[in-house]
């Protein structure tokens, strides 16, 4: 064990410590980063050699911590732990005092530090699922009477959160087409959140983060930091390997760890990457609403998921490009949307905003396509396609989720996005014959074999 520094005496009352630093401009805060000269990839594998989140110094692999509570040598230590929790002034000041797993925990904290680095954010807070992170990111600063503006093409549960739950709490939710109607977007004094996904689930529609961020920044002129509107981008489809929304002006990034970052389909989790000034509110929200990421999934994501993100995603992306081109030429496929195809919607924007850690174009690992046909006929054919894969396919699995080493297929209209009313699905561009394909790391010929057989059977 490394010697622990004596905890600094701290002021009491950690509920809203951010208030004590009203002038703090967290823009100056840096994201965690590798030593000079080393790559971000290296940091995702090695992290910091010494970290305030961990006081073991001889393990190569951080031990899997499984302790819901922590021994306190003295009442004073317990008191300083409680007072220091969620206090921005205590961040980066030597070993933390851990109290109870739901508040803070070493393995999760190490994962948060590396996720923050991946997203280029000063801080990151991890949750038990992507939805735990999304609900926290959206609501932690809201009050009754505030408004959320969202692009309508969204993950089904996010759509349900915004449509079914927030209005009950007195929060207005306004859907606005941020692709075709950005020019007419008006943000009101009470608009506190603008929310979008890009590429959007399930249609892979591409939104221009920079253009939306500009609107939000203009609306924020003259507003106090407490009243500022935040642009929140769900980066689940791209993962930070293919896109870092903060580089394009978004303040807050949310994502599911369950998908590409875990990558093996073994665990659930979610994260919010943000400015330092949001950290205490997010931590207190997580403590009180309770959706904290457990150390076991955090440990697997820290040791297996994040270090292999680049390897896995590069391979998946190669597969996606090859399969997208092949599908686009197939006579039974009406339309393919993949940000790596030059005739896909938003291709020019994708070329600008989707880059891997080395700056190469990174259009990601998901494809949306529609089988030939109209209306119910198309829906039946898409059903037959995925059923054929379920029955005869070997490397493609009919299942929701994405970003895994296994290739997964689903029909959003009837599954992940069935909560959407038909007319909303239509405005979102989710056709009845729509199919979502999430590429794995298999050989592309094997993936094509399953698809070829299923398309031939239509
Ligand atoms: C899966 C998903 C989520 C939710 O993540 P969970 O970990 O399942 O809660 C949110 N957004 C998008 C785009 C997703 O694909």
C-alpha cells in the first residue's frame, strides 16, 4: 500500500459545492491525458501509473474490488470523506477517502478517468446503464417549467423517457428536426437542454454537431452559467474511437458502455462526460437516484473493453464498409445508409466530424438498410429476412444491441423502436422494411454468406 496522505480538513455541506466556485471557468480544465509523447491508445490501456483512485502499487492489473463499504480508521476520516464527496475542490488532491460503493469506488473511478480521456472531457461519471447516464445527464439541472429540445430520431427508451416521464415532472419536451429544420430552431429562455444522437439510432442519420452547438452558444449569450443551455450528444453508435462530440462544440457526451465500449456483450453500463462544473451535481444525482455502475462490470470494461476498443472497432468498421458497399449493389436492397458511403445522407458532415484517434475518417460499425417493397409488404419481407437469419444464419444473430464482437441484426420498426407511433417512425425515416445491422469482428465473407442466403430467400 502506498502511504496515504492525511486527509485535508474540509468544509461541511457537499450538496451543492459547485456554488462555492461561481467564477470557476472549467473550460480551462484539461481532460486526463497520457504522458507527453504517448498516444491516447496507450492511456486507454495503461491509464495513470499513480492515481488518486487507487492505492495499490504492485498490481499490473488493477484488482477487482468488491467492497460495498470501506473501513474508516477514524471518525475524522469518515467525516472528511463525506465532506469531500462531490466537492470539486478535492479533485486531484491525492488519495480519495472512499466511504460507500454508491458514492465512489476505486475501479469505477479509474474507468471514469480513462473514459474522460477518450472523450476529451475533464470529468466522466459512470452509471449502471446507458439509460441511467442519459436520464441523469438530461435531468440533473432541470426544474419544472424548463424545456428540452430534441431531434426526434432517438433510441426508443430515450424517446420514451422524454415523451412519457419528463412531462409528468413539469418539463416541456419539444421535438425539432435538427437536420432539415435547423434554420427555424428557436431556443427559449427556459430551454436548458438540446439533445441529439449522431449517427442516430436506428437510421444512422448524421447530424451536424457544430451547427447545432453554434445555435446553443448563441442562445447562451448573456445567460448565467446556472441558466445555460447544454448540448448533449449521445455518442453510443460512434463510440469515442470514431467521434468525440466535444471537439465539435457539444458540452456533454452520454453513451452506453453496454455497446461498443464493453464490446463483448457481457456487461451493462453508461457514462456522462462533461465539464468539471457538472461533476458534483452528477455525482450527487447518482448517489441519490442510485444508478451507480457496479465495480465488477466496471473492472471488465476497464481491463478488456476500453483497451481493445480501437482494435475491435477498426475491424468492425472495415467489415461495415465492405458489407455496406455490397448491400448497396444488391438488387433486393432498396436503400443503404452508412456514413462511409458517398451517397449516404450526411456524408460530408460525417467526413468532417467522424475521425478516429489518429484523425482518419471513421464512419463506424453500423448499417441501416431497407429491403425492396412498400408498406406492409416491405415489413413482411424484412421480417422474413431476419427470421431466415435467426433460423439459418451462423455468424449473424437476431438480437438487439450493437458494438459486439458478434454481428447482430434486428428490425427496428417492430423491435427497438416499436414505442414510436407510426407517424413519428415515418418522420424519423424508419421504413417498414428497415433493418439494422451491427457488425462484429468476423470475416466479411462469413457475414456476407448469411446475408446472401437470407436475401435470396425473399
Ligand atoms: C443502447 C442505447 C442506449 C441505452 O443504453 P443501455 O446501456 O442499454 O441503457 C442509449 N442510446 C443509444 C443510442 C443506444 O443504442
